[in-house]
């Protein structure tokens, strides 16, 4: 796993704010996943909206833009285009041809997509794949929406989420989700039924012909540098961000 623990992150962000980042995942495109030190980035968690605004402004400055586009995530399968949406569109996949886009999580799987269009513009996506959204098909919805616009050579970078050894669920729920998202059935490290959401995401992406990169994966429940709803409900959300830097 590539993690930044000292020095500088993207565009000068202090490395403690960033869990993982990489410049030029594709030519002119950078991807990053923030850490707890970057602060809570979600308005629907906690009660300090001013702090969320400051945290988002700091992240935008690190990205080198006035604003990063977020979405109002609802655990669905809707994919929308940042260039055609207002602030915080209701969706679980945010796509763009260069606008910086973000996904917020605290146990769900954040997915960053990158490819290109025929005219040279980057094809970008930020996808929120929780248990419900994964089963509902948010991953293929995002990939297919990008391809309908002509995106080619798509690749995916998976970020940190709760792992299949920690995400305990009742056996009937495991079986229900596994039937809709094959590959997700798992067992905890203590032997009870569980779901492996990253495995399900990877299987869906592979079936769609999308290359998967896992340098940034890690378990949110086990890693104190990341927010986890199961470990600390209501504490915050970190973000995955992908953007074009020219």
C-alpha cells in the first residue's frame, strides 16, 4: 500500500491529511483519499457545518481548484454528471470530464474511476458503493454511463473500507446481498457471517473489463487514521477525490 506519512501531499497538502495519493494515475489526473486529520467532510454528520466548509475549502485548495463537487449520497445506483448538476446532486456516482469529483465514506467502498474521451479530456468518476448500492448496481451504472459518453480505457482505484474480516452481518443478510452481488459472502476473523464489499466491487469491475488498483485499500474499522461508522458512529466522513491537473 502506498501511504503518505511525511512530506507533502497533492499540491502541498500536509501528508497527515492524506491517507493515500498518487499523481498521474493517468496523464494529468491525480487521485487521493483523505485521512481523519483532514477533518469531517460531510454536512450530514455532526453539527458543525462551518467546520465542514473549512475542511472542504482546505481540500479544494490542496487540489488546486475553487471547489470540489460532492453529491448527496443515498445508497442508491444513480449516476450523474458534475457538469450538468447543481451543488450536491442526489446520486451515488458522480462523473465528470475534468471537474474534481468526490465520494464520502466511513466504511463503504469509495471508488475513483479514470479514463479518457476521444477529444483528450479525462473521464472521471467518484462512486459510493455501500452494501445497498453495490447490490443495486451502482458500479455498473457508473461505468456504463461513462462509456455511453465515449469514455475509454477506464481504470478503478479502490479506497479504504471495512474489510470482509470485520463487516459482521446476520446470515440471511449476507446471503441476500451475495445473491445480488456475487463474491461478497465472507466470514469474520472470529467466525461469524460477514460481507466483503471490496471483493464484490472488484468482481463487478472485472466483469465490466475495468482494471482495478488496490494500493489504497485498508480497513476503516481497524485503521485509526480513517473514519469508521461502525467504530465511531457520527464522527465523520473522509473523501476520495479525483481531478485533472492539466
